[in-house]
C-alpha cells in the first residue's frame, strides 16, 4: 500500500470534493496510519484517465517532518513517481535542505534521481553536483560533485570557497554517517593542491568517529623534524582511545596514546609514551647502548555510594629528563596516589597513600618518602543556641624511606569557638584549641648531640592555645561608593617550646608569611612544626565598593611577641619580637583592569622583603597579564634561596579570525636569565583552522639542552 503521496492526494480530493476536475487555492490535510500529511498549491489538476495529479504554484508537500517545495509537482498514482521542477527544495528531518533543478522521487520522497543538486547540511556545510541518485538505504550518490563547509563570499558568491573537495563521485551514507570520495582533489581558492583516489570522512552530524585527527608538523633543535599523526578510536559510547605517535628525524619514533572511559560509577583516563633510543650522558653525548624511555600518566574517580568514593592519580617517568626532552611536561616532581574518601554532613574522612618521583638533579630516591597510609578525619559541629561550635581533626601518617628517616605520626586537633557581637557593633571570637602529636621516628638527625648524631624512638608534644579576636567594622556610603574599614586585634596565649629536635620537619619546610595567614593560630603549613608562645596579631582592613561593580581592598598588619622564637628562620620575617609588616592591595575598577600587590616590609626600615604583583589589563580582544615575584629565602631549612622572577603573557584578537599570543618567563636574579619564551598565531573560521607555535626553552638539565621548536597544524573542518 502506498501510504505517502497517494494518501495525500486522496485526502486532498476528499476534502475538496473533486473528481476529474480542477481546483484552485487548495489546502488539504489528512491522516493515514496516524501519520499527518499536507498538500498545498495554487492549483491542483487531477487527470482521471492518466491517473496523475499535477500541482502548480507554491506547491508544498509534507510528511513525517519531510517537506518538499517546488513550482510544479506531478504525481503518477499508477507508477508511484513524484516529479518536481522549478525552485525545488526538500527539507529533511535531520535539518538538511536539498535544492535541485529537477527531481524524480518515489511516493515516500526517499529515493530517486535529482539533477542540478545542491545540499545545505544542518551545520551549514554544502554539497553540489551535476546529478545525484537517492537510494532507500539512505545513500545519496553524487556525480561530478564538490563538498565544502566554507561560506561563500557574499559579495562574489560565484568565487570558489577557501577550500573544497572535488570528486568524480561522492557517496553520502546517512545511515553510516560517512562521506566517501572517488578520484578527489583538494582545492584552495579553486587551485588543486592534492589528489587522492579514495578518501572518506564522517558527515557533519557525527560527534565521535574512528579516524585520523589533524596532524602536527614541526621542527625541534633536539628532536629534528617532527610529525605527530593522531588516530582516534571510537570504541563505544563511553570509551575511546587516541594513538598519536611522534615521528622525529633525530630520535626515531615515540609511541604515545591515551585511553578514556566512563563507567556506571565514574571515569578514568590513562596516557603514556615510550621510545627506544641510544643512551646519553649528562653532557648530552650519545653512548653505544640503547634504552627504553617513557612515561605513564593517569587519573580516575569512582563513586562507591552516596557517601564514599575512591580514586587514583599516577605520574611516573623512566628517568628525570624524559618529560622535558620530549616536551611532555615541565613538572619537577611527579606525584602518584590512591585514596578513599567520604563526605557526610559536616564530617569528612579519607585514607590515602602517596609515592613521589623527584626529577631534579639533587633528588635522592633513597630520601624520597613513601607515604602509606595517610588517614584523616575532620568534623565541624553545628552551632549551638549560643552560637559556639566544636571542631575536631585527626591525622595518622607513616613515611617510609629506603635510606633515611622513617616517621610515624598521630595527630589530633580539637578546637572550640564562640562568636559574640557587642552592643556597639564590635565583633568578638573566643577560640580554645588543644593540639597533640605522637611520633615514632628512626634515624632523625640531631646536631645537638655530638656522640649520637641521630635519634630513634618516641617523641610527643602537647600544645594548648587560647585566642581572643576583636573586630570593629565601620561602614559608610558616600555617593555611589560604599566604604568599609575594620581594625582587627587577635591575642593568642600558648606555652613556649613544643618543637623538640627529635621531630623531623617533613611537611612544614616552606613557610610564607603574608596577609593570608596573618591571623592564623599556626602559620606553619603542616603538622611537624607549631607556632608557640604568647603573641598578638593586629591589622586593619579597608575596602571600597562601587555600584558599577568595581572595588578596591587593602590590608596592613604585624605580629608582636613577648620574646624571640628561634623556630622561625631569619628570613621569614617572624624571627624577632616584632615581625615584618605584611600588606596587600587589590584594585579592580572594571572588567578591563585587575591589579593585586602583596608585600612584606622590613620591620625596621620598611624595605621590601617580599613583593608579589599580579595584574591583567585590557578588553577580551587585547588582554595583557603579568606576574612578578621577589622574595628572600623563607624556608625553615636551607634547600632553596631567594627568588626574583617575572612572567608576562598577552593575547590579541587581531581580527574575528586571527589571534596572536605570547608569553615569557625570566629569572631576574644575578645568575638568572630568560627561562622560556613562546609565541603563537592562530586562524580559525567556520571551515578551517591552523596554528603556528614558536617555543624557545633556555633551560639546561643534563641531556636536555636549550632548544627551539616550531609546530604547525592545519584543521579542515569535518575532515578529522
């Protein structure tokens, strides 16, 4: 049974009451098998003898979201053939639109012959051909055809697009979502630049499909000429993989790939690379032997239930310099971990383990700890009717080394807070804290004992603290600006000591005294060192907020002690009774400027001991970002020295299609210099994209010498 055009015609004749007559201005609707149909035309003529229906003038036929428009349509009930001429357009349910000079289809409008065909795809890419044949299996074969996703020039639509593919035959299979070419030429502005006897890519409706991705070509002073050709595998709706080997003229082939997957409970990703090359010494000289070099990165997160989840992170390299030499990463420490954690209400618990790989020349694997286990629990109580709240933090950790100190620690931190607002608007906060730590250590360095330079055994400490904080916020509005000033004083009572020499400092080596920890009970970042003794932290905050969204904030403060504390190193700014001054200012008058300056000033002569500047300026199309850091040595150990460094980056949207980027990092110390400089240029429009990246690395590290690389990549839309 023909359920297409025949049903439409029957419905129209029924509605119009016609039999072998002519009708004008008809609009007929019917439903056959619960499928709606529509035929509309200025004139419809039914020939009873020939069994044909001819519709002329603004003809429209629709069925199943498929709409056919033409100047004239003829339908033969005897043959089941629809013939259309003049301004033909066929709208498909997918959103594709077919234009033609002449069309001959079956009564379902799915198969037949088309002459002078042009197809506008749903993503605005285009096909054109002298002729085409449509098949019931959703194939369209076009002869002497062309394909391009590029828009035509509005001023000169006859001009060839930026690029196009011309072929003797193009086969578009909508069911398989592929486009195949036979004897195809790639043209840029109408000029052939490449030929292939066979080519295939996915059609524009496909989001993920197995095939080649855009290659990257380049040159590197260490690796020589380079070519990376990624191949993507669409393994399943929830899994994919990418194989992206790197071909180099000096170092051979580097095999690389990535695998990604989503599960019912989470997701994970693994990536890695490997190569087999000649060994090199620390002066970058080739040796006779060969070795395997490579890396493995990965991460995963998985839900166990509504409370618990587990995950992992893995980062390993075969040697210290592989990642830098092959431009994989600039990390100097690789961290791998496995963890389980749970969140319920105001409680958090976790169990984890960590392994580290140091990539610096001075890193000693025997002194690098394995952290297993690390157990943590945190509870934040609900405020009572008085507003007071109780909190508890528990920590258990074990550090193991193959050739150094082993540490096991159990820590507990309990605290109670009571806020209060006075009648004058002054704000108080009373805090009582009790800290306890128990250590079992092996072979801890003890410079205070000449006959026995190492300690082993049990160490413990107990530290009570009581703190009272006072704030008096004052707010006023002047015009469209709201001003805010708040003096702050925090008095802390605690005993001296509590840092015995038998406790090795593992997690509190780096101490940064700045505005962020001015009012902290303990300025050390970890558990192994605690801040002791009575002291007073004081400062003042000031802010201004405009109605348009702009604002400015400032903070200035200092720490006062009753006596010196040798827990802090000399350069930290906390080693004297009076600390250095810390200050910070942020100015954001609009979306076009963002400026932050954080400083530490010497307590005696106000010279800069630490200076950090972060600024960005300009609109989105021309944005400049810079950061400057200058600091004296601030560690409680002597591993690192002073630093002075500047980083500048910029992005300019030159035109709607052209973008330029640049960035550089420079060490400003006496022995420093430029660390790295990168320039980039990108072009991206609706049908093509390419980018050019120039990178100069000035770092020297054993077999990694200062290098220059240039990379170039072209992406033709829908071709990979």
